[in-house]
C-alpha cells in the first residue's frame, strides 16, 4: 500500500495482503515452528534468503507477524519493521544493532528506566560508554559529541516528567557527524509523531501500550530507515528475537482502532488534566499540551496530538503519603504500563532516574493514564483521593 493513503485508511488496510489473508478480513494466526518445503529446489531458494517474507522457520515469522510489521512500517514511513517480545527488547535490539565496543552513546536523562538499566548493565559490560544529556538541550547536544560518538537515544516526551525534546535540532546535529538517532515513540504513536520523516534512523514502540490497546499482550517494534534496517534485521535474527503470533494478531486487531481510541484518550486526558490543574492539592500538571510544561512549544510545532499519559506534582507530602490518594480509588488502579482502555495511577519518583539533571518537585510525582471511562466518574474518583491526601498531610 502506498504511503499516499490517509492514516485512517492505512490503519484499516495495512498488512492485509490477499496472499496473507486468503480472502478473509483478518490475517489468520499462524502458530508455527517448522515450516515445510515442497521440494529441494524450494528449500534451496528459501535458504538463500531467509529474511524474505516467505515461510522458512517459525522464528523468522509467518503472515501473522509480517502483516503487523508491514502495517507499522507504513504508518512510520520506514524501510522495514522488526517485532520483539517486549518494548524493552525493541529498545535493546535497536541499540545493539548500531553500537560496538569502544563507542560512546548519548541517552536522554529523562529516559525510560529499563533503558538506563540496560545501559549501565549490558552496554557497560560490552565496553560501550554511556553519557546522559539534558532532555531540553536541543541543538547544543553537538557540544557533547566525541570522535567515537555513535548514537543518540531519545524519548519525547520523557518518562515520568514529560519534557519534550527538540528532535529536529538533535537530528540535524547528529546528521552533521553521521551519528545515528533512535527515538522511543511509544507515547505519541505513529499517528502523532513520525520520527523517520524528521530524519531519525529508528522509531521504537512498546506495542504493548497504545497499539495493542487492551493490556493483554507483550510486544515491541522497531522501524528503521533504509540505512539501518539491514543491521536491525541482522541483529534481531542473531539474537533470536521473535514474538508470539497470538500477540501479533491481537496487535493487528488493536491497530485498526488506534485512531478512534487515541482521540478519546486525548480528549479525556485533557479534560481531567485541566481539572487537576485547579485543585489545591496539585502543584503542577506535567502534560505536553499545557503551556507551562517544559518543551510545550516544541510539542505544539512537531506533534499532531497528545495521548492519555501525563503526571502531576502534588503540593507537599512525601511518597508514603500517596497511599492515602491511591489505595482506595475505585476506578484508577495501580499498575505498570499504560495505553490500555483502563485508567491507571502510579506514584513515580524521578529522582533515582537522573544523572545530569536534578528533579525538584514541590511534592511527590504521580503518573496518570486516562482511559476510556466517563471523565466525570474519573474526576469524582480523583477528587475523593485528593481529599484523603490533603487530610493525610494535614494541609
């Protein structure tokens, strides 16, 4: 399918090749390990190019996985997509495909915590030097480049504190020095940000979240441009990275409704966040669509919309006090991840996830994901929780 198709059309038709669907609407679930060859000639042909979209071995994929890969590739305007068993696996697989011992890489200081764990663990053991940078650095990131700088790992907006990065400026600086740029694009999805069109090399998603949309799969994707896709594919094959066909099927089903779900997530989140902004227990709302959120002007320039995840900074108290807020909520439940249809809440301390920038808050940070429930009910639930919190801290 041509990328000239409108996004809503791509979402519905992406990956639905006739030779994969065989006349039905959805690509079937092919549960396979061994794939059979009809002749010696066919065996030799498939062995010559095991990366081709033809049955070779279950680990290399079946039409179930290929359909999802193709749909995501179209949305991201990339050369190709690899699927992984989780978002973390997609991040680590992308980085490993581009770095080697002796390299220096830069990672945003607001990055997803497992990205930091991987960097201080396996990457360090490999002899890759990691340096963190201020997420608001923009084009000045060039001052941190060294002769051996190989890659910049970005995440915009950042986990927990939602700083929006100037990706065009970072990408332009990196291109001058032939440095790769990898973007964790999970928050925005391909609908609200297209990093590859900006010049980034790889765009990553925890498909577990908005693309899956129903909190029932573990899946990641990395979509690469032409200069990096072969390396991404080669590394995934060498590491044996693959994903369940059942998870790929559920993600393909989820992607069909991504646009309509995101509209509701965005609308609901903006309404709840605006209400929270006026509450006496809340010092700040960290939502990129709000003018006082760091990087809002960049968000307004580069993003096509916002989604359901943001944070609040409470006014006073400490993290143990947040139990009064979260323990007895009726609709908001505590849990990691986000992007599903249900609302979630999670006290989240950014202070242990910083290396070069210091987080200073008036009180605890609480991350909130707004689902598809009625916002009046969500606000009523939060109002009761904030009242309990105020009583707990004696405000």
